[in-house]
């Protein structure tokens, strides 16, 4: 779970572009947990398109907020 947040974000973008929405969301979740705002925005977008669940979006939001507090 370590690594550069932008790298996880880029992996999520790559998987999303290939249609691997589940894998994309997992990468974006990790990146959001590390404080990458773009990943949080991507999960929100994926959620609005119906490829992520409400609980996944809520998890990303909480993880991102926790990262900001650290």
C-alpha cells in the first residue's frame, strides 16, 4: 500500500481506460488514502456513471479526509 499517490492514480486511469472499473476503483482508493485529490474526484465520476458503489465513494471520501488530517 506504499508508493507515490500519483502513480496509483495513473494506474487507476489506465485500468479505467481499459474498461477494468473494479481495478481502477481499487487503485483510486489507495491513491485517495494517500491524499491524492484527483483520485477522489475520479471515484466520484465513476460513481456517477454507475461503475462504483456508494460505499466505495464514501470510503474514498473518508480515507482522503483522514489523509488530510495527518
